[in-house]
């Protein structure tokens, strides 16, 4: 009985390790910035992705991008390209890479890196020293990245 419980515990622990999110510093980008594998191992939820895209405290993608499918939400920006038809222009892996850290694909872009915690300078006094208070968190979690990618994949022309 003890041997069965130990084997079960090891099996559950191994599953937990395999299912862990890829940390921002361990993400593997292709030569052109794509991320081939899921950051979580779980599929994204497009309903949650849509919520993140319009939430001012989260992704707020519409602040810079125009999205016809989200026209009921006000204040679409014109800084970034339209996201209409984005599912036909980029693959899932490319979209994941762009959302996680667009600078890996488009050097010099002003799009924030939503899944990065090192290698940048936080501007202003409000952000100075935040790392000393604890580890920096990415703007979006790994699952939120997957959710946004799932929503973007619904945007075809």
C-alpha cells in the first residue's frame, strides 16, 4: 500500500512539473521571434483573450490597434497595425511570440513585451526599485498570453 501511494505521489509531482508554465526568462524564440510551443501546455480561451485585449489594466490591445470585431469598445488606437485578419497573416507560434515580446520579431517596436521580466529598464521613480520588493511579474501571465493568442486566431477577414 505504501509503495502504491509513493508511486502515485511521484506520478502527480511529475505531472505538475511537466505542466508548469514556461517562465519568461526560459522562453525559446525562433530566429524570427516565434514561440513554437505553448507557454502553459493548455489551450488558450478566446473568451478570456477578448477580455484581456479590451481591459485597460491588462493587455489593452485596442489602445494601439484597431479591431473591427471589438468596435463596441471605445478608443481604438492607430499606433499599431489593424488586427483584422491577423489569424491569416501570422501563425499561432508567430502570434505567441509577438504578444510575448514583439521586439524579438520587430526590432524597435514600441509594443510592450507582455511576457518579459528582465533585460529592460523600468522608467520613472514609480518603478525604480520594484525588483528589490520581490520578483518582477510579467504584464500578462503565461495563460493570459495563450488566451490572447486564442482570441487573435479568431480574427480572420
